[in-house]
DNA sequence: GCCTGTTTAGCCAGTG
DNA sequence: CACTGGCTAAACAGGC
C-alpha cells in the first residue's frame, strides 16, 4: 500500500513533466551536467507542437524510434571515429546539419503558443527494455556493462539524470528478469566491474510492431524441465524450442578470439559476436585511449533496414513494403532490431510515403535530438534526423566519464 | 558501504 | 474481468 509519492509521482510523471514550465524544466533539470553545452547550443526550447501526454505514450514513439533507429544506423560513428564511439568529437559532429538560429527561432515562435513546456524531462516513450536494447545495439560490440547502459540512457535522455536510484534499480531488474538480456562474463583481458550484457540471440526483434513501450510478447527462454519455476510450457516465443535450453551465455565471449570452453549451445551470433578481433568495449574505469582499434562495426553484415520502427500504425505488410527488402533470415543477424544500423533512410523514406506519421515526438523535441535541423521540419514529419543530433549531443559531452556519477 | 545481480511482490495500463 | 507486460520497491547475496 503505498502509493507514496513515488508512485503517484510515477503515475503522474508524464503529466507532471508536461506541465513544467519550461523555464523550470530546462533549467533545473539539468544541473551540473557537463553536457549543458551540448544542449544549449541550439535551441532552447525545441518543443513545438504540443502534444498530449497520451499521444506521447501511445503512438508517437514510432517517431522517435525512428529517430533512434536512424541513429543507430547512422554511419557508425565508431567507424568514423577512431576515438571511440562516444568521444567528444566536437567539431566533427557539430557541423553537419544544424539549423540556423533564425530558422529555429522562427519555427519556435510559430509554435510558441502551442508548446508551452519543455519535454525535456518528460519520460521518454521507451520501456527500459527498449532503452537497454538501444544501448546494447549501439555499442560496437553489441554488449555493454551496466554502467554503460546507465550512461547511455542518461546521455540520451535528460529525464534520466534524475532519480537515478529508482530507474537504475529498474534497469537491473529488467536485465535480470528478462531473458532477452544475457550476461557475458568478462575476459581477463578486460577486467572491470560487472559483466557485459548482450541480447539473447533468439530475441530477434522485440519491437517488431514498432512499439517500444510494450512488446507483444515477452521473450522467454524455455525453462529446462528441471525446475519448476512456474512458467515453462505456456510461453510461446520461447527460444530454443525444444532443445535449446536456456541459452548459455558462455557462448558469447567478449573476446571471441580465444577459448571456447563451452560447446553446448552454438549460437550463431546474432548480434555481433563473431567478430573476430577484439571487441573491446572500453572498460569503464580506464579508458586507455587506445580505442583505436575499434574495428568496424561488426554489424555491417547486411544492410538491412530498419524494420519496423518508424512507421506506426501500418500493418506489417505495409511496413515491410516500405521498408526494404527486409531480411529473410530469422531476423537475427540482420537485425530486425530497431536500433540496428543501416536503416537510416529507409525510414525517412517510409515516412514520406506515409505522408503523415507525424513525428511530433515531443521528445524529439525533447532535446537531444531536437532540432529539426536539417531540413525537415518537424511537424512535417520525417522523424529521424534526430539521430544525428543524438550523436552529436552525446559526443559532445560524453566524454564518458564520470561526469554523471556524481550528480 | 557501494555496486552488481537476482528475485519477490504489488500495482498499473492495455487488450481481448 | 482476466491476462499480460512493464515499472517500482525492496530484500538479499556476493564481490570489492
Ligand atoms: Mg536476463
């Protein structure tokens, strides 16, 4: 029985957020974070269209996702940046597209009346599962540590720079509870705290429907009949039909190169793995700068596309048409994953076709991405774009460092 | 003591 | 109304 403030808060969270006066919202909320800079530059209050909290949750996501997707797909910054995926690459990133102030202002002004509050701190329309997945997907090796996940989320969504205890507990819970996330032990060569987390090879594209708040079906590995544990049979969508058994993470090694102790499950590395060469996700503590090696993203395997994300209410078929050929495979390798790489444009393409999928995404406006910079205007549609911003943003202030920890 | 993980429990919202 | 997926709280174990 408690519906203490926490709870009620949550329930209201969104609404509340919406109601914050921008001034408050924007300022108070991102306190000391070094990132400020990143945000500030461009427009302060991006929000245009006002949206309802509901909409927010409900459908817009696709829009965002779209952006996300794109984002991931984006020319893997890893590749382009020797410095590492997330490094302060200012100039490089900064320049590309960025809308000029005038324009921004104009736009802003236009909607000025509508918006009335910053969505910066509104809760992003993604479930923790989605966020974790994004984090994993965007990492060069397709696996990351808990702290990297935290960092990724905070970097991307200012909202999560608050109440860290609360949501981080949820993140941990999600990682443990959901079978789609599996731990990958560290190898001696990459010491540090905690294990790496990756996606279960059979998890496929959990957000097929384009909904990042709720999956249609939870991914569960089949319970070995050894233990009772409740579910078992009932679940559909189990993996390892029949003999897969609970997937053994052992298969996935951070460092595929060596030892292969466990034969058991073979796993054809869905998400990356395979990649020879050292994955080396930087160890959080030290960041030796030798990020250099960052091999090309493993994923480049196939150019698939982003799946379904951007388009909202289309039927699958429709989406498929729009989106690219689509991978035939089980969807594993090529990622049907939303946050997969390539994809980029397909999305906007799709958007265009749809003509309407408004992307309003508040969050987009949110911040990070914000800017409708290049070209398109937000209300117009075409989601994406944001992506670039994301990186830009992240890149700037995320030297990844400890900055946040303090807070 | 903090961090990482695991697990249990209750609540909520969406769906059929 | 029952189911189900997601969120939050919290207890607890282990490691450093
Ligand atoms: Mg798990």
